[in-house]
C-alpha cells in the first residue's frame, strides 16, 4: 500500500514538471518608471536587487524556479507583486496612481514590509536585505519624485478620485 502511494506521488511530481507558468520576461520598456522619473544609479541598483524580480516585467529566475510546485508559488508572488506595483508599466497609470504608488513605496520601506521575508528567507537573495542607508535612500528618492510631481501638476490631479 505504501509503495503504491509513493509511486503515485512520484508520478504526480514528474507530471507536474510539464506544467509551467509563462516566464515574466518582457522587454517592452515603453512605460517603465525611468522613462518619466529620475532613477539614479544607486536607486536603480537597490530596485534591481530588492524589488524588480516581483515588481517589473523582467524577473531573474533562480535555478529552483525550474522545479514544480516552486515555479507556481513564485509565479503567484510575481503576479501579485506586479498587481500592487509594476515599475515596467508605471507611467501607463494615471498621475494620481503614480503618486500613490510612490507614497506606498515610502510606507512599505519604512515599515520593513518589503522586500517580503519569503524573498530573503533561508539566506536566499541576501542582496535584497536592505541596509538602513539603502532604505533611507529609497525613501528619499520616492519622496523627491513625489515633490517633483507636486511642483509640476495641480494638487487635484495627484489625488485618487473616490468612486461612488
């Protein structure tokens, strides 16, 4: 009986290896945040090591992403991350949403909610463990972009309109 269960689980593990999510690697940078906002090299580095895998259309996949069900779990995190904030599609959104997303960057970095603990768990992605200096730099950058928006657009264009 245990042998049949083991064989069934083994067959299932082999079969699920054939079902793969679509990789998150699109080169279209038309609406990338850097097309409208100043992203200095040091900030770009922070974003690339701590944010971009889940918050752009350019994920760098580790070797273990080729093993199911890990790939499905990662794909879920990537899709969820992009739903909340996607630097690759950032300027496609209305100004009020862009402004709000910059506010959220400040908030989640200040509260150490990002990067997610799952991303750095067990020593994975150690470069994404931001130092206090890196956190402050990212916050400073986001606030500077918000100040630029405030200086260049009417205040009411930066406020999300409530529905209904």
